[in-house]
């Protein structure tokens, strides 16, 4: 309704009226994009009509899509991510126009937890398993469903099996509870069977169990909220742009898809932990770039992830002149590859130990004072935040550099099922956890701080096409879950990097060329 009112008011200012069909089409197309609304109004003003019909509205949308040039590659930093919130009373999404601040009020800290809970709650309630059927009869087996129970209603449930959605918290030392907006209940997890994932404090879970006489909820089965398809999410959000940038729509989607298929050999190359102060790193980067420059089609994007030095700037007092010289040396290496410099983008994403205000998420881009020579010599350089978002044709890709698996394992409440020692299995558990939590860092704020008003920049909602989880503490790995490709490129200093093929949605885990031969 907010979008419809905004569209109606904007066209009325230009002396144009919209019928019901035109209003529905234009509101769905525009979403929260002010630029699209202004372009559509300008196109409509060129005609002589005073009232826009549904047919005319579709013509305006088609004409706008033909005139907008498709950007094959878009880089969206955390500060540019749209702030979309879910109103649990109106049961609708809306875009916030106010700019987020790093100096938020205390209410925003509470809002972080509430927004995460409401976001997953509305997703679960749309799932067929948890939604009450329209025709519920005893003779219809398909009408069965799992009814969610509020925590405040558990006390009167006796020993009946109940399904509860809530956030795991530790209200008392050593005693874990399950919380929702109605209350909290102590958990008994001794006999709980779990699904795949890393269950930590602050995770939002679905718990099946029974209430005990000692007012403890004995959990029989514990799992994460199920994912839903991207199409279902976009339908529920009525076209709102969660990802940021300029998404292709209508005819532009077909053009972007054709461009993606036509560039079948294109690769997005990801290099992580480039310690520029260590001998051999620049030579390894040069060897990798030389190999890709000789290809018929060069990669459209190189993602270079930190840390860019072997020490943490937050733990020592670094000499920033040396760091500046290291980036200058990197610019010399990139500058030697003329073809890549002209045809590719180089995206620099800081690591947790790089120069900046600290490891609080999201991290801002690398300081421009350290990368001046790099930006002057390589015009395709993009300084992005951590995390950041990369749109390539029709694919939405999340880039995140953090040693997250180690931290998640340290705060895990239950042993993961299966082989908990295998690095590949652990990476699968991590990927499943983040995607079903729809968040890159579902840990408590005291375990890993986040700027409260920027928490939306860490969301994985709707489910993206791919997630790059660069983690230096584990070897390279890849895993596909519900159509989303998750991969860890490993570390260049350990001899590995990754190349992602958008056309086939496959990940190639590569070895750094051996310079000794």
C-alpha cells in the first residue's frame, strides 16, 4: 500500500491519473526504486493522455526496459543495501527510506533480534507444512499440518507434542531457553535429534517436543526454519528489491540471461588472504593473472579478499606507509596485465585484520589513503565493504570474508550430525546454517558485534544464487543447497583459489601455479 500511494502521488503531481490495473502493474515494477518511478513518469508525460490504462502502463514498462542499458556487473556495498522491514501486524514488507547510522539507539539493538525472528516467522508460516489448509477434513490426509504454538501457550498443553519457533538464548548461566515475543521456556536438549547445521546461541530454530511438569520443554527434534524458493519470496514481497543495485526486470531479464549464456566461458575468480608483505604472494598473483589473460574470454570479475597483510591491524601498531607500499606493488602487478586491466573489474574486500575501524560487521571498504596508487593505475578497481554483493547478469552473489566456521564451532550447543571432523562436512553444516537462518552471522552480538542499523546488509534473503564464504581457517570447499552454490576459495598463501562459472553454476577449486617449476 505504501508503494501504491507513492506511485499515485508521483503521477498526480504530473497531472496523470492511473486506473486500477495500471496502478498494480507500475507498483509491482517500481518496488522501492525512486529512479524507475521518475523514468516512468517522464515517459508518460511525453504522451497526450491524462489517464493511464493498464495497457499503456505495460507499454511504458516495456519502453523503459528497452532504454535502460544492462550492467553485466554491479557491486553493491553494505551501505547501499536497501533496508526492507517486515511489519508483523500488517503482514507486509516495506522499504525504509532513512539512512542507517553506526550510532544507533538502544531500541535498534532489540530491533535486530525482532527483525530476524519476524523475517523467519513469516517465511515458516507460508510453508505448506506449517500453514493450515483451507479444507481441513478427517478424510483428507493432505490436510494435515504442523501447527506452531506460542511459548506462552505451552503451559496448558500438558504432555501433547508441540511445535515451537523461537530463538535459543541463555537467560541464566548454563541454562538455555527458547524465546519468542510471547515469552521464554527452559530447554531440555539431552535427547534432541537434530538436522544438519550448527546450533548455536541466538539461532532461530523449530523445536518439536513436550512440556514437562518442571516447566521445561523437552525437545525431541530440533531443526532450522525451512528455506523457500526465490520466486515465492519475491511474490510475498511484491517485487521489493532486497539485494540492491538495479535489478533486471521484464525484457531486461531476458537480455541479461542471454548475455550470461553467451559468455559460457566466463569465470568469477576469487583469491583470498593475499598477504602482500610476504615473499611469493605477488608472484603467485602474477602467475594466476597470466594464466587467465591468455584465455579467449577473460574473467569479468576478480574478487581479491583480505587480509592483505600477515598481521592484524587491530592487534599491533602498524606502519601504514609500508601497507601503502604493498598496495602500490600490487598495482604494478595488475598494471602489467593490460587486457585484464581494460576488460575486468577487480573487487577488493577487506578481511577482519585489515586497516579500518575494526572487525565490527559490516566492515567499510579499505581506506582510500592506502589504495590511491592502486586506484590511479587500475581503473577497474572497486573498493567494496565486507560483506558486499555482486550481481552478474541474472545472478545475485554474496561475498563474505570471515573466519566464521571456527567461531560457530566454538559456540555450538550440540555436536553436528555425521562426520564432525571432516572439513567438507563442517562446511556443509555451516552453509546450511547460514542459508536457513537467512543471515551471514547468526551469533549473539556480544560474540560477534554488528552495527545494529546495518544488520540488514548481512541477510541472505531471498536466497541468493551463490555465497562466497572465504574462511582462512578451513581448506577450499564447495556445497550446493536448495539451488544456492556456497564455496570457500581457500587461501592463496596455502596454494588455493576458486573460479565460479555463472553459466553452469559450477565451482572450480584451483591450485596456485608452482613457481619453482
